[in-house]
C-alpha cells in the first residue's frame, strides 16, 4: 500500500492520490498557516485561494497523517522545518545535528516549527514565504482556472 493511500484512509477523506495518480473525485487544495503570522496574512491576501481548505495550525495542529502527506510531497522533513523560529534558537537546535526523525518529532510537537505557509495544490507542495515560492504558487493557481 502506498503512503498516500494510507494517509487518505486515515484522514477519511476523498482526495487525489498523488503517488498512484488515481483521481478520487477531487483534487486537493489546502493551506496550513498561522493566524498570528503577519507574513501568512499578507500571502493569504496576495494569493487568490478560493475553495482552498484552510487549517490554522495553532488551533488545529497538524496530524501525523497530514505531516506524512507533506513529507511525501516534499521529500524531506527538514524542508518543512522552520529554522528561523524563536524556539529553534532558544533550544539551541542550530548547534545540534538533527536527523529526519528529529525534524519529524519537532514538527509534531510544536506548531512553530512548521515553515509557513504550506500550500498543497493537486500534487504539488509550496513551502514557506520566499518570493520565488509565492510566484510559483500563483502560477500554479492560475492554471486551475
């Protein structure tokens, strides 16, 4: 069984299976964000995202299934990890050698470690707030129309 097939069953939703290309009625359009983050607010206003499922990660923390889904698309927990978080510096994590398992654990334990925002559009993931990522996201969304 493929990872995302498992995720789809755990999440109990009908979604597009990214790995086996089976269309299960709908394509995924979702954003993970932090409501108190000014950068997230700016990007959400800047990018037209009608019909996107929105998940505020402080009030609705990411689940194991959601994190596994993001991992399957990004290929790395480190790519999802926010190394600019205050807690990252406070815990002195920059001076430690972290494994993928460590990144996974920190992502599940503390919402602040997720690089934000994270957009999932069909079979693509857009992580973070760099201009390059936002432009790529806007281009992807334009193709959906």
